[in-house]
C-alpha cells in the first residue's frame, strides 16, 4: 500500500496519475461500519479495474475547530494503526491529509475540485453522514451537484447491529463502561493498544505477579480503569495475560496511571520490547486493599478468572 501524506495545498506530482475509486472519511477505529464503506468501494474498484484509494486525516477535524483540546483528544486507532488496518483490508493508496485551518477553510466546491477530482477519482464512496463542510451545504445528498458529472457518487447507508448504530461514539461509550465484548463486536476485531515495555517499580515481582509496564501513545484511547483478561504479543508470539489500567492505590496516593500486564506462564526480561495488547474482557474495577495479603488473594482470583475466561474461549 502506498501512503501519501499531504499538506494543503499539495503539489500535482504528489498524486499518482491514475484513476481511482476514492473512499472518504476519518475512520477512527476502522470499525465494521467503516469496513462496509471500504468494502463497497473495493467491489467497485475491482469491477472497474481501478485502484482503491482512501482519504483520511492526521487528526480529528474537531481539534482544528476547537471543539476538543488537541492535548486531551484520544483516538481508537492511531494513524499508524489505521495504516495497518487499511493495508490489511486491501487499500492500494492511503492519503493522510494534514487537517489544518487552511484545509478546513476550503469551500465545498473547492474541496471537491481539489480533493476528489484532483485525486483522479471516478467514483467517490462515503457513509451517509459524511460531510466536507457545513452539513447544510456539504452533505452526501449534495455531492452529485458539486461533482457535475465528473465522477459517480456512492452513499453507503447506516450500519447497525440490532437497534444500535455501529459508530465510533458507541464504541467509545462501551469502552468507558468496560463492555469490551460489545466494543470488539462493533470493531470487527479485538481492541488493541501498542507500546513499549518500560521499567516500573517492580513491586509485582515481589508479590509473585511480575508485570510488564506498557507505555502507550498519549493520544490512544484507553478502556475504563480496572482489571482485564488480555492477550499480549511479544516478539510476534501471542500470550494470555491479565492487565490493570490504574493507579496502584493500595500502596500510595497520587500515583501516575499505569498499564501493567502480568503475562501468564511467561518469565522473560522484555524491557524495551515493542508489544501489542488486545483487550478481551473486563474482570473488575481497581480496588484498594488494607494489606499485601488481601491484594495477593485477589490477584490469585484474577488469575483464575483470566484462565477460566480463555478456557471458555478455547484459548488456553
């Protein structure tokens, strides 16, 4: 897959000189709704013998419009994760547009001329709620007018599971409630965070539960704090584990938040390793214990619950 990063205004030589079917959207999470849009475009591209291109942004438009502080914005997928997802789906060209105030100020017709026609799209595909400016003048229903017969428009309807819309908003809500099964069902894959194993205070080792302290990108969205059954990939091998997102409140107040994973049946030094953690099942909230004995007893129970969970999944 060719990844092309664009800062507005772009130079013509940045754009491959070939016709494409172009998919439009932000695609945070690349969830089942997004996958339906991309798959629709993929079928159209195959039919036409064209390449499949996707256009996304380096950060959410709400950051530029000052609806969300850039420092506090959290993403279901980082740009790197989004790139990996798109490549796995079979996208040929991924345009990552730097969403600046200059780009945001484009009038709808200018956006269409420069970023649909200019990218050599013969078909533009997007979800029913995609906009390229203010919704009252830049909705999908108005796109054929701006197209002026230069490209076709395919609008993909809302995707649901039961009565619930498959959306990044609903996935965020589920993660905030610890409903990882629901979030993962909407994503179409198990939610994953990647980061580096850093040195911690090594207290888990003294308790008989050594943990890998994972430093993830600042803008990655975390599930609600608590203890989880997880899978962790170390050096291309997946292991079962139990993880805590929390503050280790048993030991002292005002500790920084950490992500710590106890890897089951594993005893290797992995500091500095880049790992990936899949969040499978919420076990419980973080708890404060009066002493070490109560904590160790609960950790033993957590391990039992984790092993039971994976046994039921057939993943011992």
